[in-house]
C-alpha cells in the first residue's frame, strides 16, 4: 500500500531547519584567499549569467564565455565537453619570466582524451605552436616554444580523480616548475629553460580555459571556478592558501551539489554518494528501510499493492559543520508475472528481418529472468537456434515466421517475427583488392577510414579512392578511428568494418590511452562496400580493460559466428583507477550480427604485452600473426616485431610456434626497423600469401610475401606502390563488379 504520510512527515520543519543551517553557514564563509600581489587576471567564475566573465583582479581584463556555457553560481561554470570554453584575453604572458596559474576544476567522469584544462599560447593550423597548458590525465603541465615535441613537462604521473573538486596550481620561477594538487606539491622539475615571455615573444592569441590549442583534441567537460594567473611564482604557503576551503564552505557547496536525479519512479538500486565533490562526508537515512535502505538498495512493494513513498535524508558533515538535505523517492510496486513477460517480449527484436543474409541472434533469456524459446515455420531455412540456410542463387526469397515464447513460471507471452531470407549471391571470382587503412595521428583527419583499390588483380599497386580523403569519419566515442578491419560474410554479400575507438592527434599520451581508453569498438556494415550503415559504438571490453585496440574478426564455421579479437590491458578489479602496472593481452568475444557480443575472454596471454593479432586459414590450419610488444633488449631481440603461430582450432588456447622476427631482415635480405599491425591475405591468382607489416615511425606499411605459410619465411616484395602513408588496416580480395563499383564512386 502507498504511504503518503512518509512523504509529508515534517517537511516544513525540515525545510526551515535546512534553510537556517545553510544561511548561517554561508554567512560564516571566509573570504577568498587574500593573495592578490602580482595578479594578472582573476576570474571567480561564480556568476549567475551572461557571456562576459568578470575579471576580479582590478585590471579590467574580462573574458568571454562561449557557446552557451552554463553558470551555476558558487558551483562555477559548467562546460559541456562539446564546444563550450572561456576565451581569455590575448597576450596574458607578455613580459613574464615567472608565472603561477591556478584553477579549481571538477572533471566529468566521462571526459574524453586528449584535452586541456587550460591552455595559453598560439596555434598554427591544427597544432599548438608555443604554449603553456595543464591536463588532468597523467596530471601534468607543459611549456613549449613550438609543438608537442618542444614541451618541457612537470608531471605527477597519474590521472586526477574525477567528479571531485580539485585545485590545480602550477608555478614556474628561476627555471623550476612545481605542480600542486589541492595546495600540496605533487611534482617538481628543475632546469626548465623556457619562460612564459618567450612564447610568441609575448604575443599569444589562443588563450583558453576549457579548450586545447590542438584543434583535434576534446573540449573540457567539467565545472571550473577561481581561475588565477600571477606574474610571479607563489610560494608553497601561498599556494596552500589558494586551495583552503573552510568546513562550512565545503558542506554548503556539497549540499548544493547533492542530487539523485529523477526519483519519481525508482525501480533500480540508487547510488547514494558517501562523499561530496568538495570532500565532505555524506551519511544517509531512510524513512522506510524495507523499501529503500540507507545504502540505496531498492525493494519494490509486492505486485498489486501500489507505489511506496520514501524520504531519504542526507546528513553532510565536515569537521564541526553539518547540514541535511532530503529527497522524496517513489518506488512503484513490483510488476506482475504477466507484466514481466509482456515487457520482455516487447523488448525482443530480430535485426534486418526483411533482409536476412546470414545466421541471426535468437536469445534464450530475457528481461526479468524470463526464458525464451523459438519456433520456426521452416526449419530448413531458419532453425530455432538462428542458423540460416539461404535459397540458391536465382531462387525466390523465402518467407519464414519465427514465434518467440517468453515464459516466467507458468505465465507466458508470444511474439511473432516475419522474416525474408534472401537467395545467395551469384558466385564470382576475385579479381581485385580493397585496402582499408588510416594514415596516422600526424594530421587532424589521419585517424579516419581511407580506402584504396588495387590496379586490377595486382596486390602491390594501388589507387587511392575518394581523392585521398577519408571515406568514413567517426562521430562517436573518441571521434577518431584507427586499425580498420573489413570482413566479408561467409555467404559473400555482407561486409562489416570494425575499428579502434582512439584519437591520438595532438596528444602523444600513449600511457593514458591504455589506462583510461575506450572499451568500445566502432562498427559499420554494408552490402556493396560503397553504401555504409550508420556508425555503431559497441562495447566489448570488460570494466578492467584500459583500452580496446585493433579489433579484427574471423568467421568460425564450427560456432556459426564471428570471433572478434582485440588487445586490452587488464587491471586488477580493485584498481578501479587503473593506476597499476599491467600489460596487453589478446581478448575475444563472439557475435553473429556485430550488435550483440558474448562476454569477453582472454585468447592469448604469454605473460607479456602482445597486440595486433590477425588470422588466415589454409586447409585445416589457422595461422596467427601477432606483434610482440616488449621493449627491445639483448634478451628479447624479436620484440617490436611480428610472431607467427598455428593451430587447428581458432579458439585453441595453445598455438604452436612457427616463426618470429618476421620482417626484420638480415645482411642478405632487406627488412624493416620494427613492425606492427600485420594484415595477411592470399593472392587471387596463385598460391602466394602477402603480409603487410606497418613499420611504425618509419615507412608505414611494407609488403612481404611467401609461397609457404608453414615455413614462416617471408621476403620483402621488390616492386610495390602502396597508397600514401598507409597505416594499420586490411586488404580484402574482391570481385570485378565490387572493384568497378568502388572505382566508380
């Protein structure tokens, strides 16, 4: 039964108490740190509106809030991570031989990399060209006279915690750079030879809070306040004063920031924070612990009894300061069995039902713990486990009806799906090749998808397509894609393109990319290699993964599904910040449609870092090529090169060694300096296989070939003309009509 009395118990008294407590606390707040000597600009960023950001230093150097940044009063200015930023005045560092820059920031949990918290300097094209900046990833500040290669950096060597207010301060004086977090020194560097005045000879026109000086970087997604710039290096005591927050101030701010979202219809457990973003302690109590516990566990009332209303009270404390805030939570009654099976049935879908071209995913379990069984009107065409046998080429499409029965105990619901199964395509020989690749992180559009087409059936000579411009551009995740892999379905007339969700342009922070990188892959699909679906951003890696690199796939006939594999650094489950030491392993999951994936599992783990596996099958044997990612030493001379293995089962945990140091070359055979991103394919015209290896930091892809996969002996091709700057990608054999269609577009 509902409990309205719980929603109204003493609300006026509580509201009055909270108002009095907050009023008293706010009245008692201390003034901001009184360090004013040497202030160049000071932006408290505690306004309630407007685009003019007031300079409180007294020098009248107001800034501009752009693109709709949201004012939150004492909670600062919210930047959305898309296009908001604060445009600071020009030439702020003119004549400065010493400097202090300080800001309070509350970084969003989903801040994408790379990004600047603030940057002062100049840009040239897409790149920074002399600047001073801070980022909270591998928390660091760098000063540079040119691009990233000239940076002189002081770093704490770890990411800052997110969703908490932090005071970030950098000082530079007499060649010594000091980095502070919340008023405490965390890093120091001596011997800095650049002064702020040298940047642009004092002329700086790209001064931003919340925006990078590299156009390819992300914008800042955070709340910011109290930005200060001084013409001197503050001492440790002064910096500590900038970060000082009274207990009353901390509690007042955390009460104001505390929220639970929409609590008018709560059906899942609530996340009740135990600390506030400013560091205060939060303790929860509940008016009905049987419905919502103080830890946030939600127990819905019995079916048919109606909703329950609960009041949660948060007690926020810091030192002697204390305040409370209440939230009314409405918890609907539990669904009946009939409602559960109906909801689970409504959630079912069969993808591309009007254009079935391969095996489909038919789940056996659904929402609310339901069980699902399937019936087919034509099991020879579509089985009840989703295996598809298409009509022969030239036959008519076949209509099949699938019926899903969703059960929970004795209660059930049915849902029907009408499918159209297309006939197989006409067999055709391969008479050309498609090359999909990216061109590197050196340009703003290099980390997108490029295509090239072979000159007829010659796999060593190519023409770039689309005028050498990207064919597909990522709009999701990191908005950069690397390592594209294209696979043809076993039936032959559907293609999937998968790629790494990663953008390194303007960053160079490979450590952060493997600690807080993406857990997703990017997916496109096509039936003709010219028209591609909308991009899909699909999670495949576990919570413990720090990255999801170079996904590839191979169709396993024994499974009737694709095996998708990639490299991830896996961290200990207790290391939620991914700050520990670990290494890349090859992971895998299976899928039939590149929408739904099984849980990820480890595929290759030699005890050290490996990445970039690719696979080809010849006869009954699979051959796998993988990069050994260890640092090169006298005891590991084949690290940073490709190793070849073989097995008779794709998911065999133990593969046999074939060869290592592939591509290295010797006194009698030319080779490469290092190699990664191998892509392997068979010639369309003879028993010859090609292995393109990416000489990273050098020529990019270099082709090798062999007439015997079993031998492990590969020689560099003598006559080749690859596209300009190809990096890790895929070569796919294609038919004459597919080649002509690609060239025609």
